[in-house]
């Protein structure tokens, strides 16, 4: 889905007020679920999640933290629900055999870097991760899922959008009221810059929680070409377009699709035709590329996440490697 504009408007926007009763009910149910007791995994669990619906940069954050864990001597494995995939799991993701329709798009990217298990039953998935040799489980998008005890939970926040209007879905982007979510996290990863993110950082500091500032940068040597039509079906497509502009590319047009959009051959034909009319090439994200129809390839702009204070995040994560 595309986030409606009123989610980033004032909390007293008419649409937000109209949907507030539904938001209160949804938020209360989610908060109550978060408070349930979970099971202990066979190895430490590092959970990366969002306070809100929509993308904030969890996948590049997960990859950066997995690399950090490996540097600390702990072999990581990723555990994902496999949003958008048909397989319930537990199943180990094989990029050579699985498609996005099988396991979801994020797991296909994660599996290029470490063993990745898709499981709607997180407890069964944790056991499968341990069987695959994991010493630390990096759980993607499991903050609101109570089935596993999290040894360390970090909320990934997009600084440009923050927590939107501060209301629970559907009145706003929050998955549960923020005061009910804060007790479940031990820190914040703030990606990018923006006033909305600074408000979240200020509240985290009041609560005595560390704020790990980070930014997305293109991979070394990544070059999408000088004149491009950029398209993306991710939670925050504007973030990709901004990163692309920072490379010096001339963006002749942008096309935003709903998050996790399953591209068709017709979509690609229309994009290619428009790009040709404008004398440009196509470019998209790595996450979008794994959802393209078979036989269609489009250049991507690979990005990685860099922490401003690597020592601080290392210090918070290191105890997991002794678990």
C-alpha cells in the first residue's frame, strides 16, 4: 500500500480524526499482543523492527549488523516472516531456486549474505536458524511479534518521516501507541536526516535509550548512468530517488509503485517505452529487481548502511556474541 498523505499531516487532520476509533482499537490489540511472553531461542536474538508501517531501511540495517556480528566472531542467520511469499516455512532461502513470490523480496536479498530462514512460526524458524549454524539470529521485522524473546531489539526509524502523525493505523502509520512500544526496544537506528526523526531521537534520549545515527550510501563503484527513469515499489521510494540524485544521475522521471509491488511484463514494457521516449535508461532498487518478471533485467543502485558512530553500535551488539 501507499501511505496516505494525511499520515504525515497534523494529528487533527479530518481523516485522522474520523479513523481514530479504529486506530485506537487496532493499536490496543497490537500493544496487548506485544506484551505477551515469548519463548527463548536456542541462541541470542537481535530484532530489527519499526514503530510504524512502511519501510525505514531495515534490510540494509540488517545487513550492516550481520557484518558487524561476523566481525565480532558470531555467525549470524536471518529470520524473516517472508512477507509476500507463499511458503509458510521453515524453509532456507535459496536465491538460485526461490522467487519473491515464494519467500518474499527481503529474504532473497538477505540470503546473498548469510543463511536466511523464512518461517511464519518464529519459534520453529529460530530452531531452524540454530540448525543452520547461527550463533546469533537477526530477526527482520519482528518487533510486534511476541513469539520469541528478543535479547536486543532496535527500532529502525526513517528520519524524513519519523512516526508520522503519531496515530495508530489506520488513522496514522503507528502499529501501536508509541508509549506502549518504547518499553520493547533498547535503542533506535535513525536513518538519514529530518526534523521528524529528530523528534523521535529526542524522545529516545529522554528515555535513556541510545540513538544510532546512520545513512544509506551507494556501494563503491555503483553507477546507474547519467540519464535515467527511476522506479521503485518500496516503503519510502523518495529515499531511493534522493540517493540516486546524490550520485549525480539526471533523473528524467520517477515512478513510485506500492510497497512489495509484483511487477508484470506489462509494467516493464510501459516503463521501458517511457524511458526510450525520454532518451533515458531504467534504474531501480535491488529489492525491486528481485520482483521483476523472469527474463527482465534492470540496472540497480546497490546501497549500504553506514553508522556515524560504529563503536557505539558495536558496544551495544557485542554482548550478544557472548550469549
